[in-house]
C-alpha cells in the first residue's frame, strides 16, 4: 500500500503563491483557521513556498508534540520577533541552550516553590482591589495593574508603583507589533520612519528602563522564601554547576515581566466577562469562596478546597485561551503522522482556539459550562485542552499562573458582584484580548 504524503492531504487551492491567504490570516487569523478545519483533521496549505499542515485532532496532536518532540523546533519567525522584545530567554532559545535554561528554571517554578509566592500574590491583589471604586470599572486596567504588581513583587520583592499604566500600555504596543511582524519574512530596522516604529521604540525604552532600574536596585531577599530574582541568581545547572549569566537573568526577568502578567490578565478578563454574563455560575463560585474562606485571605492551601472556582477559570481558558494560536513548529526531519509522511522543514500549526471549540470533544462547545472540569465529569480527550501548550515546551509558569488567578479571582468574588453584557468580541494579538476592552459594573458586597 502506497503511503500518503503531504501532497495527498486535503486543503484549499493555492493562488498567487498564497498571498491572498496570508493577507486574510492577517486580517482575521482565527476565522482563517476555522475555514481550514472544514477540510479535515490534517489539512495542508502552501504559502510563499512553505509546506504547512494544520492539526485538528487531539490524538494526532499528542503524537506530534510528545512522541515526535525531538523532531520539532519553534517556527523561526516567532523566536526572531520575540527575541527582539525579550532577548534570548527560554521562550525563544533552541537546542542545548534551551535544554540548559529549561532544566535550571524548572527549579524556580515547581508547585512547592510557586506556593511560597502566594502571600506576595495576595498582598498585591488586595492592594490593587483596595483602590477600586465600585461602579463601572475598566477591567483591562485593573487586571494589568494587579498581575503586573504580582510579577513585580515576586520578582523583586517590591510593588510596581506608579509605573503600572505606562508599562501595561507598552506591553500592549509590543504585543500588537509582534503579531503584525509575524506576517512578514523579516523585521525592518526599528529606526526607520515607518508607522508603528516610533511607538515600538518608546515601549521598549520604557520597559527596559523600568526593568534595568529594578534589577540594579535589587537587594537579595532573605528568609525562607526568596524572591524570583534572588532565585534566578542562585540557580545552578545540576549537570555542570554553571550559573545563569547576567544577560540570561535579565532576559528571563523580561519574559517573566511581559508574558507572565499579560497571559494571566487576559484570562481574568474573559473569566470576569463570563461570570458577569452567567450570574448563576457567579453565585455558585461566590458561595464556594464564602464557605471555604469564611472571609479570610486566600492562600495556596485553599486551592484544593475551591474546585468550582478552579473550574470556572479552566472553562474561561477553554473558550478564550490567552494564547489562542500561533503555536507553530518546523519539522527538523521527516516524520509519519496519522499515516501521512511529512517531509523535513514542513511547518505544523496548532490552534488551541479551534481544539477547544470542536463539538466532537465538547458538548455545546460555545456554552460556558464549568461543570466540564469538576470531579466526576466526562473525561476530556488528552490534547483537546491545551491552554498552556503541550509537550516539552509546555508553559514553565503554568503553576504560577493558576495560583495567581485563583487568588485574584477569590478576592474579587469576596468583595464584588460582577454585572455586564455578553462577553465582547475577541481580537487576536499575541494574546486573545477583548476587541475594545472590557467594562463591567462592580457592586461592593456588604
């Protein structure tokens, strides 16, 4: 029997080297991926000479990302763009450098280590929520402030202070810039007088200046629970005893500062919108928080006693995964996937947005049903839910993000009732944000 190849896969017709498809994806990436899935679970596409395959089946996805992990590397354009924004961090490195960084950084993000940051997280969240005036609140600003303050306190043992608004705006500018640059084969020099370049330069100067000042003024933390920067400086490679270089420490701080706050803030935005639109779910989550916490400040020890609150956050990330797309890998060698031979250098695209909304794996996929993630619920196919990625490159900070979001969500429900319209339309950036921001009515609880 003749083995199938990339050429035998179903897919759309390529016209004009795929340029119309490229421009359509740039206008509305998620809609373009939805159109792709209509052709099947393995779908080919050719753009500017590149062989591309979209994977829409969880079993095939696990085979790709786990069994064939050694045949994958990040699509070159992604690391090129992110390296310009965040340096040579674990987010963009490959090969032996990535393996060494990942091996070392895992020591700072174990569940036990992350739990030690809970007091700092809660402290930051309470300080931010104390400043909220009930009424109509712009939650984009609120959650950016809270999560950026969490990162600042856990990284440097100091609050973010008055720099929050400017820093959060700078991150959004760089996020939009990064997505736009992804669709071009190269990044033009930032000094050119082109649209968006001046804003990008200002955003980079602000963030690098802010981070450099905090690292320079940092005092090593003492006690049983050192801050993250102290830990990064103290890390040693178990194989060689080598420490991270000063530049590596800086780059890891930058990626933690930018990506660490942005993904959590985005997930909390959608969680809030969904709870506001589903008051019965909100009431159940609040009742659980009230019963289990009895008015006390949440800690890491409370997480296991709040299963429904956890389920609401997981369901929010199912419907609106912060990183909804652009998880693209290049094959470094030929592999066989689902009986199809894919040649080396094929680009493989993974889109959590589409996997999370496939009716084959999710009953009523458009509906907000936190019960899907409660104990005793129907088993979710492995690979059908990947808000933090899959395989060896699964998000290093996933335990940090879940604890942070749990603590903030519990504190919000202790203090406020959320009300508003249906969740807004999503807009693709590096993260999936509400297109025009999110405003909700927050009513203070007695």
